[in-house]
């Protein structure tokens, strides 16, 4: 079910609004809604969002469990060098220094300099 269908279902079920399409009529486009119906609709929207996020998380778990590759340490080293050589954004390099090199902090000074606090 896509987002529009979910939103329309929530509006109809919880707010008693048959359509969310503009009808160019005040009596059809504006509705009085009891706060308890509004609360139900908000809770339904919240739960739909949670379910969607859980579904996406499940899909990403499947993607991460893809095919494993076995390689020698030397091949892995060459693979990492090639990957690192492809990084040319200073902010990504600073993040790499923090996460891989263990630097507590790293900051981009300009396009040619990065300052880092060494561990």
C-alpha cells in the first residue's frame, strides 16, 4: 500500500472524511473533527510510520547479508587503498581519520588541510 492510500485510509477510518481531494466547496473541504478522532488518526499515522521504518530496516538487513568475499590480506589492503584513493572530499577524509585512525577529532581547515587530534 503506498503513502497516499495509507493517508486516505486513515482520514476515512479515523476522521470520517471520505476524500482528501480538494472539492472547492467549504462544506466539503473543511471538517470539524473531535479531538479523540484526531488522536486516533495521529496514532494510526505514527504506527504506519513505525511499521514502514521496521520494514525498511528488515530490507537493509537482507541487503547487508549479501555475498561474502574471501581475499588475502594483501588483496584486502590493495582494495582499501583503491577505495581510499577514490575519496576526495575533505569532510569524508576527516571522518575516515576519526573512525578508522582513532583520532578523537578531525576538522577540515580548507581544501588542502585537515587538522586532527592524534590519539
